[in-house]
C-alpha cells in the first residue's frame, strides 16, 4: 500500500475541517424543516428559579393544564378514549388534568350524596354507565405523572329542568320579579341559594365525598361558584337580610354597593366552609379556583376571590382570560389585582383553545403562552381538551420538555 504524501494529508485535514463547519448548519436546517412551517420554535424561557425551560438537565416549573369536559368532547365517554387521550397529553408534556365531575345537574362519578339528594347517583349518559371515570382518570393520570384535580364545573348553577332543581324548589334563588330562570346562551339555568343551609350542606358534602373517596391532588371551583348579581331576592335571603338590617328590605338596585357586599360575604362564608372541610379530611388537598377576572367576578357574580386569596383560602389560581384580541389579553394580564395575588400564591392563566365550531388560531395560542411566560406567571391551562385539535406538533413546540407543577411555596414566577 502506498504511503500518503504530505499534500494528501493536508487535503484530508482541510476536508475534515470543512465538514465540521458544515455539519451544524446541516443539522439546523434539518431541524427547521422538521418543524410545522407556520409556527416558529418558541424561544427559551425561564422558570421562577431562572432556569431555562428547554434545559435537559433540570425540569422547569410551569403549570401545563387542560380541562376535560363532557360537552362537545368524547374523551370521557369510554375507557379507551380516556386512556388514549391522557397518554397523548403526557407525550405533549402536560402535567395537570382538570376533569369535570359536576356538570349539568349530575355527577360524573357514582355519588351517594347526589343519590340521596335527588335520586340519581351518576350522569345518565350511556358512555358513563358501568364506569367510574374519575377513578380511571386518577389511576391513569398518576401513572403518567400528571396531577388530577376534579373540576366542579357547574358550582351553584343547575339546569332549570334538572332533578336537583325540580325536587328542591326552595333551594333556588330568584330575581326581584320572582324569575328564577337565568339564560346561559340558549340554555335555561337556575341558581342554588348559597345562603340556604341545605344548599350549603349539599355543596360541602359533595366536595367532601370526592376528597374522601379518591386519591386526588386537589379540587377546583370556577366562575359558577357564586351567583348573578340580579339574584338574591328569594324569600329566604330577604328574611335573612331583614334579620340583620333591622327589618329593612334589600335595595331595589341590585348593584347597590352594600347589598352586593353583603351577598358576596355570604358566598365567602360558604367557600370558607368548603375549604375547612376539605383540609380537615386531607390537609394536602389543593384548593384550586378558576374565576373570571376579579372585578367582573365580583360585580357580576358576587365572587370576591381577592378576599379569598388574601385570607389564604386558595392554593392555586387560574384566571380565565378568554380573549382573542391580544391587547385585551395583555391588559388583563397586567391588572394590579392579579399582580397582588401573585405575591401570595401561584397564579396561572386560562387560555381558550376554542369552542365547538370555533377553534382558536394556533398563532394566537402561541402568542398568548409567550405573553404569560414573559410576565413570569405560574403557567397556563387550556380550555378545553377537544379543541387542542389535531395540532400535537405545535403544542410539543410550546412544551418541548417536561415541567414540574408549581407549588404554593414557589414565588416570583
């Protein structure tokens, strides 16, 4: 074999150097081509601790949640759908599940409290029969490393024709003209009276039942835990008001500041009862709340969550900011009352990924997630599972690596 000359060695070295210089460019080009063309790779962001979220060495701290609904969605209606859906979410590095368990006047798990109260222990939808969807979610969700926080979606609201409403008409509140019906879009709803002791006992028992029976990580209430400002003129509430106000009737103006404050305080008392009961059963059970922005929640639904977080009644806050306009979205992010709450507990942002027939644009979702991260919020939760759509690669770009959930001890997101 002929010995290589000095010139051939120099040529070989030169080719090796050129190849080394070219390879990084080739790798970058291949990586770019592998991404969805319409969505750029999110830039590296930081967690509360200042560590990069795309680090492979240390997991970032970020809430990555999703609500699982039984409306306009099939994910809960068979064991196979549920397992497939949860494994899909795990692959996309979600870490928190909020499955609805109280919706449309029914529980989505076999409930002895519901059965004793209005005679139906489980939502009669065929896909739920013979199953315990909450138990299935807990087992599979925990196996995949995700927290499971049951979501009591309807709160104090109920369908007007539900067994709960028709069997307990004295539990319902009303407007000044005696009307009990409150329209949610095209659906007639009624509202349970949070001042009535039987309603209080029902709600406390319903949540306590779930905490006692299931190995859950927390419970969640939302914007339906309150009541419309127009309500509160039922005979029970009027008599209670008169008893505490020297026989005077409630103001005719439903927005009268003192009348609003008095009713909001009654809602707070019920919330405090729930928290005390839950914590007595399981001190580590998180109290999660997903309300509307604070002023709207208080003015329209008598829900004073600012007081709740200042009194230490909430462990996790996810403010629903369902806005398609980025200026309005960022305005809500920057409100002082939300900034104050962030000093005391992890505050995340609810982002609308779409509704039936109206899916949010993926670019809008990306911009909103980036705006949340830029302001160092605790994370995001998406409403709702079905509207993630067939867009897994885009969400994998938003969540390229696993993340741990924030805890109440975390500060400075």
